[in-house]
């Protein structure tokens, strides 16, 4: 039969998954091996009778084997971050509030340990990108002031006690406006599965652990974890890109964790802060602490090389605050311009000898067999816009915090006090 250029098939993938050769399938279906090869290569369109025979032989539906390319549904979504105009992108999708959000699977965002399957691909950009949002590394290019559609009260981020720190790094940078980057996305998965997705941004590896645990209890629920430091996570929440932002920011002026930053950011919106636990933050050092480091000022005295987190992260703020308390300028510390983007990266830098120290948590030190010098106990909170609390995927994720088996996963990590996990610490 003449080839229909719009006809797609996955006959070969299903056949090979079942361990069949072309000849074996041809024998069962009562067709020639050459016909099987022609269909698989897209050079031959099967008749109705042949399609039914192949489906029966493989134990599936005809629709599982063949489909028209234009039959793939499309949705309009808001694209996070920045990307070249008209470039086709693999994306993950989730419904946040009343709109679809598309997260480009580019660079590090395309991987966890394995490559992440795409939910769809962009096919058209209906509006050019005006500004940039959260990049693949979780950082944001808007270092000073933004105005976000739907959140008119948001301006002057970073927030609270971060401002003086970040202003030193962002002085002279132009302000940018966040554009609405609408794209058409051709779906590659069942839209019902995509609806049942909760999106979380944060920096603690515990979030990915909770995501997998939640999916065990709720097999139809998808957790899409977006790595981002605390300030970037809060910005994503403000933009309507995620359901939940994880934070561990400390305001030295008030002695409070997270609440002052959220209150300033979400003017005009209501949110709830639910605590995940209190973790120990401090310096990671090689096993046995061979340099004998006890305080951050020792880093300069002993000539230690460090790695640092991005501006706006809770760990970077802790390092700068402790150095300021001891009267040591950040630039005096060797390696202070070496930026890494995750707690695992800090640990790997110390393990490999690239750095002598770096700020992270006690649980990360334990996981990598490193020494740990405690500096601060920080409360890690989950920030959720209140209207999202009524969405079923969010409800299912939050319900997992009460499961004893999930809490046990956190307890055995070490370095976490989860006695108040799931407690609402603030309504804003």
C-alpha cells in the first residue's frame, strides 16, 4: 500500500521488547518478513487486515502500533527560562493553577541520574522571549527588580536581609521585565498523567527522596522536582511556575527563618509555610579535618580553598554572615569565586580535593563520609500558594509527610530534626 507520510508506528520497539524477530512476527501474523521490514522502516503502510493481524500477534491494540502524526494533541504552555526562538525543545509539563507550564529539558535539567523522558516538544513559539526566568542551573538573570504578571506587589527581589548582600553583586546591572513566553507543545504522554503532577523547586536532596517515596504511596502521582536555591525557588513560586518552593533563608535582623522573605515576596497573595524539618548547616571538610579548621576565619588563616554557592542561596548567606561576624571579607578566602550549584557538588569538590571546605549540611557530610563543623541550625520550609492546597496532586504530596515510614527515611539520614515535620509555621 502506498506510504502515508503522516502515519507513524512503533512496531519495531514493541516487537523487540517482546523478544521477537521480524520472521517470528511474520509467521505468527501470516505475512511476509519483507512486509514487516517495510512497515517498521516507514516505507509501507499496512492494510486494515494486516494491522489487525499485527496487533493480535503482539497482544495490543491497533492504536498502540499506528497513529497519525497530527493526532498528537497540543496544548499552549508558558515556557520557563530562556531558549532560542523557534528551536524545538524537549519539555516537562505540569498544570500549575490555571495554566500549563513547560520546563525545558536542557543541560543539567535534562538529567537526574538517568535522562528524563519528555512529556512533549515545543512546536511553535507564539511570543518572543522578552526577559529570562530561571535558568537550567536554577539561577535567575534578574538580579535587582522584577515585576511579575499576576503578582503586582512583587518587586525588589532578593528580599529582607539578602538585599545588602546581593546589591553588592548586582550593582549596575540593568533591570529586566519577565516576558510571557507562550509555546505550543505537542504531547508525548497521556494528558491525564500530566494533570496529576506536582512541581517542587528547592535545593535539598531530601525533596527528591520525598518525591520517590510519595510516588510509592500514590503510584499515579508525578513529582516534578526542579533544582533551585532558596531565592530562585521563591521566584519560581511568584511567577506561577511551581506549586511548592523549598526554602532555608535566615533573616539575622528578626532571627526568623523564611517568613520575612515570603511575606515581602508574596504581597497580595496568600501562602502557607509547612516545615520539613531543621537541619544542621556548616563546613564540610575532609575526613579527620586534617587542617584543624574550627571557624570560618580559620579558612583564611590556614590558606584553605573553598567552593561557594550562588548568590541568593541560604548556604551562601550563611557563609557571608559568619565571615562578617568574624570580620573577614569574603574575597580573602581562597576559592570564594568558585561557584557550585548543589550540596552534592560541594561534597564532591571536597572529596576530590578541589576544595578544602564548603558550606553544606550534616546529612551530606554523612552521606559522603566527610568531616563536619556545625555553624547554624536552619529550618527548611515548604511554601505553597493557598489556592494550590485544593489541588489533588498537592494534597497527595503533603499527606506523605505524616507517614511514619517516610519520616524514618529522613531520620536515618542524620542531621535532621523532623519532630515538627508537616507543621504549619505561618499563614501569610
